[in-house]
């Protein structure tokens, strides 16, 4: 299965992966409209973390684990693993208990406080390559085959 991998040495902390993700998951698919005019602006499903006082940065996103802790922790059954191995979140079924947020060892699931639902990477199912990967100017994110956990 293809996954997104972060190359720490190449990340410059520009946050363009976050902007690409927000734009892709917006209604308009336009960054200005998504940030300025959409009533419920989506939040990024990836997060740029800055370490060592900002000297080191990397983008964190769902690892789509082989044995996902978030799936085991989900009390509503909103998190499922599909036949291709992608760990998906059904936002309609999510009850906002945040158990998945606490269970994820990578910190890759966010709380959307506006909708009171969990938020996680879906690998941009309508795209060949996830938006965060395409948005990265330094190629610090790669989308390739691999296994996790």
C-alpha cells in the first residue's frame, strides 16, 4: 500500500502541505475562498511540527498503520480499514469522543473543535497523489509503497 513519508532533512517548515490539504478538502478547491469565505473552513489533515527550537521541522500525517490503534480505540466504529489498507474516518459516524486522538502514537489525528469530530488524512481519494505531497516545494513528502507498524 502507498503511504506518505516525511523526509525530515528536506522539510523547510513552510506549511504549504497544510495549505494544500485545506484547499483540497474545501468546498471551493480555491485557497483564498477556502480561507476567507467558506463558512466551515476545513482544517489540515497534516501538521508541520517544529522541533529543536524550529531548527528541524517535519510534516506529520496518518501512517495508515497495518494494525491501527485508532481503529481499536474508536467506540462508534467510525474508523475502518478498507480493502486497500487505507484507514478511513466516517465523519458522520464519529461521536467526537477523541479516543482515536489519544490512541494514535503519532499524533496524526486532530480534533476539529468546530464540528466536534475527529479529523485525519484520507490520502485524497480523488487524486493520484495526495495534495500535501504535490504542494511541498522541497519534496520533503513522498508517496510510495511501504509498511507501517
